[in-house]
C-alpha cells in the first residue's frame, strides 16, 4: 500500500528531460535559463553558461521544485 503511494507522489512532480531548457525560479541562480544535462531523483544538473576565459561549462544542481520548463 505504501509503495503505491510513493510511486504516485514521484509521478506527480513534473521533471524536465535531458536537453530541455529550464528557468530557475528559486535560489542563488534565480532567473537564469539553462539546458538540462542530467536528471536525478530529486534534482537536475543544468548547464547555465560557459566561463569566458577558460571555456569551461558553468553547471549547477537544481531541485525539481525550484525550476520550471521553458517552451
């Protein structure tokens, strides 16, 4: 019985898929848009830009409830 409830709750959270664009709505990176690189159980890893000098990607981890998908 409890296992069924847990599965229903997990499906209720709308998660972004790899490659989708999201906008951060809460936290240090609020307002920034980025591309989803990895989807985890409770969060996603997002590339929000590249470092101008080194060219390295700037990545951050965002909880599922702290972003919204962009169309």
